[in-house]
C-alpha cells in the first residue's frame, strides 16, 4: 500500500492499494457519513459494486447508476444524483462516492460540490486515466453543448482510493487511453522512463504520476499558474476529441496533441530535427496523425474555456521535463498551426 498526501487547502490522502480492503476504515476516518450514494455506471456496477459494498458494511449504501460514456457527463446526470440525494434525505454529514472512470468522478464530484453546498466526496477511480489524473486535484464538472467541462467547480475529495486491481483488468483500449495521459507526466517531469510504462511496473507508475500531480496541485489548486502545465497536449487534444464526436478516447487525443506540441515547440524554439525526433521517443507506437483540418481545430481552440480574450496559453516543451507556458494571440496561433501542424495533417 502507498499513500500520498495532497496538500491543498483541504488536504487529503490518495491511497493506492490492491482491492478495496479496509476502505470502510479509511472512509470512517475522514467522514461522519451514515449514508453514502455510490455513483457508478452500468458497466462498472456489475464488476465492482459488490466487492466495494462488502468493505463498506458499516454504512447505508445507495447506488446511483448512470449511463457510460462522455455523453453522460451532463447536466441531466448531475441532476439525477442531486435529486436522488434529496429524495433519500441525505444530510450534510453524508457522502457521495464515485466508483468509475473520469466521467463518473467528474459528475459525481460536481454533485458533491453542490448538494447542500458541499458534502464529502470519495473518489474510487477504476480506470488508469482517472487514477492518474481526474480523481486527484478537485476538477469536477459536466459538459455543455457549447463545450467540454464548461460547468463545474474546484472541489477536492476527502479521500481518493485507487484499487489497482480494477486497473489491471481494463481492456487494451482503456489502458492505451490512460497511458496517453501518463505520457503527459513523462514529458512534464523528465523522471518517468519508458520502462515505467510496462504492465509489471504499473503500480509504481500510478504512484509516480499521482505524486507529481499532487505536488503541482498543492502549489496551484485553482489553475492560475503552474497547474496549467498539466494541460500539456490538451488544447489541441480536446479539439480533436470533440471533432471526433468522442469516438477517439481522451488519451488517444492527448497523444496527438503532445505530438503537435512538440512540432510547435521545435518551430518556436528552433530545435534541430534530431532533437525533435528524440523528444518523440515516448510517442512511438501511438497514432499521432490528426485527421481534421487546421480550420476545424482552430475553431475548437477558439471556443476553449481556457482562452483569455484574444490570448490563449499553450504548454510548449523546451525539452523533456521542461514545460513552459507560452501565451499566443489568436492570429499567432493561427499562423503557427497552419505553418507547422498543417504540414502533418
Ligand atoms: N487534468 C488537468 C488538471 O487536473 O489540472
């Protein structure tokens, strides 16, 4: 078992463990909940609900099952959880537990942030992607038709409990999606090596990613400064994800976004072709091709909630382990995307 303390304004532990063993003890230590709404999806429920419930015998559990997939990261799902808690007379002492991937964690987290102005939230991520990213750091929310994550709140969980056995049973595509997000950490930290991505090293890999995320989030909980580097590859990645109608996974799109960012960084900093190819080492074997026009990508980037007026921050890479936040105007980004990315699309 490993524990990482996330030192945000309301500090909490991330526990990395095989199985849900002793989850009840950890929940009891951080929450006075009697009732827990276990928000999960139709795929995860039959796989892990019973095992989780066995460890939470001392609490009254209320499963709330929503559909699976990005389209359920919606205001409707959020209201379903809120209504459910209200109908079952959940009090401010009670809690919401998110059992699932990023969609479940984000929508359940947002419900926990809003119901009675905030009740305890426990994150139990079941995918690699949610274990290393969305279950830590308190970004919660839902998508609007105008864009991804447009309605939400920063709301830290009271506990994140990662059962690594859930992750080891994921299908190849889910693992690849989580690995795509993991590559982001490799480029940010410089201390993650190729062998860390091997299946036999997965638990240590999760630990390294969560440790790095926790360090960054503890310095900048509300994403005003250094936390932005966690968006490496995401501005272009999100654009591709939306344009694909979510048929491409988040991690697949992040990888394409990072590849594009290395091309942009090479142009911006003037790297040699050799250095650029060396930097792309972590991306070998991934499909980095973007099958959308520069114009479509630009339109999506312009709608990005992280833009500030005419300005947009992109995370560039001076090298592996050396991310830098660079602010571009809309016209600069247009020019650079056409000049650099246009060639490879
Ligand atoms: N996923 C990026 C962040 O939590 O800031």
